[in-house]
């Protein structure tokens, strides 16, 4: 298990490259499947973000995120959104704070828990994620 905030800042390494490809800036999630969907990283000050699908991740740990290859479309937006700092609303429209962190399984990418300013939200309560907010089933 690892937290999204622990992944931010990790170097991204590929087997065919001597140095790091860049640094992880965020993880994107697909709440419908309850998994991490993409890794976004920046390869330098003048380069834009690069997005890789979660399937391209070979391993992840406290020292680095290793990928199969560096082939990705720079600047491409994943079909899913990031969770960190996202506003949380219940399906009844009630505020439930802001997302502080997300626990996930580093091997499968499965989301384990969402931690908000108002406590933990089990993954089975996640309903949708958009530009405006993360929507959860009222508990």
C-alpha cells in the first residue's frame, strides 16, 4: 500500500534510459473501476507533462516509479481526473470536505481508501469524479 502524496516527486525511470525521464506530478483515478488510471510526470522545466497509462508502470516504491517504456503522448490529458485537493460532495449535495490523500495497491493500482478533511471515505462509496468534485454515496 502507498499514498498518492508519497508518489508525487518520485523519479520516473525506464529500463532503456540512463537517467530519470522526469518526476511524478500526479496520479489520475477512474472511480468507476476503483483504480489508478494514469501517471502524469514532468520531464524538466521547459517540457510539458507526459501522461502514461497505469499499465505502463512496472513497479513503484519509495525510491522511484519504474515504467516499461517512455512512449507516451506529451501533454495528453487522461480521460480521468486527479483526486488530490478535489472537493467532495455526497449524492445529496452535502459538502464532505476535500480529498487529502488516497491509499492504493502499488501492484494492481486498486484504490483502497480516500482520506478527506472530514474523515475516511471507503472506495465502495465513490460514485463519480469530474472537474467540479468527487461525488460519494451518503453514508
